[in-house]
């Protein structure tokens, strides 16, 4: 058993760590509440955009638009992955789960381009030697529509130029406060059947609306907004998931620190009792020797 001094020093260290983990838990809880409110406030706008897209798809013929260009005739199609990770660690398996899912989808595709948001993910994929797009340098803290628009514009520009043929979004979907699921969503090209299926439950706008100058022209304006909305929603959800994961991790760490403090206190009391017993024995032994 370690001596009293070593145990006392260990107790002091654990208490200091516990203070940090408890503070981080409270901070994450506050950020989680704010992120949830942010998501709820922005959903109505993007639901309206979805409804407009659904109305066009249901009341128009086949849409001829670059955003529906599947490029089936092209060999060796280049894929791009927007990967949303955290800016900080200490969030349990949040970042590692995203890394595993992204790497499983890339599966050795050296031509794949990674658009990584978040300092943790950028450092990880750079160390692994992946093709990380250098100009795509965005944090995930405090997501904003402006940031989502910039991210969408970069990817859209590369898609229009033909430098990327398919774009996927890798982020964490928050099912509940304790259940987080890494998810892959295809952004480009848009697939008509999948889009209709996704929007079948959306409330449709009045059928009498006429789109000027044409549904195709409306799509040119609407689709970038739709993609911006998806990316923004994913940013908010990923940020919310990160805070939830960190809050859970710090709560577990605080509980573990409490358990460790109890054990260390028990060890300290035992060591103290042993030291007292030894001192008494030495006193009794010395008194006996004098007699």
C-alpha cells in the first residue's frame, strides 16, 4: 500500500480533475440547450424550402438541371465528403465514430476529396495522409447560416466545374440525448425518386402556383438554398451531438472521480490507522524494554 503522503497527493490531484470535469459538464449542458433552441428556430424556414421543392417535383415533368446530373457515363467518378467533426476532444467516442464511418465509406479511394470541418478531424485526416481540401477551413462551434452558405458554395462550385461528381455529408445524427448515430447523406447529385420519397410527408403549397420564368430556373435558386439548409441543419445537429457526448463523458468522468476519491479516502484511513498502530506498538515496545 502506498504511503499516506502519496495517497494524499493523489486525492488532491483527483479533486482538481473532478473540478475540471464538472465545470466542462455544466458548460456543455448550457451549450446543448442553446444549440437545441437554435435548431428549433431555424426549422420552419427550411421546411418551407422543402415544401416548395416538393411542389415543383410533384407538378412538373422530369427536371433537366445540373444538380440532377448523375454522370453515369463518366468513368472514375470523383467523390467528395463533407465531414463534420469536433473542434475539441474529451467527448467520448464522438470523433472516433465519425472517423470510422468516413474511412469505411472512402475505403481506399485515393481520389476522394475530404472537406473537413473541425480541428480534431482536420488534424486526424491530415496525419493519415488523406486528400484534405485546404481552403475548406471552418470551425463547428456556434454554427451559423453564413458559414453553411460558404461551405455549400465551395462544394457547389467544384461540382459545377466537374471536379467532383458526387458529394456526401458525414455527420452525427442526434436520436436522443444518450443515443448518437454517425450518418452519411448524399447531397449531390440530387436523385429525384429519393427526394420525392424524402419530401412525401411535407405539406404541399397551393397547386395553383406558377413558377416564373420556369421551374428549372427556380431550381437554380432554390437548390443551393436547400443544400445550405441541409448543411446548416447538420452543423447544428453535429454541434448539439458533440455537446451531448461531452456532457455525458464529463458526467461519467466526474462519477468515476467520486468513486476514486472514496477508495483513496479508504486507503488513506487504513494507512493512517496502520501508522498509528505502528507508533503505539513502538511506544509499548520501548516501554517494555525500559522495565
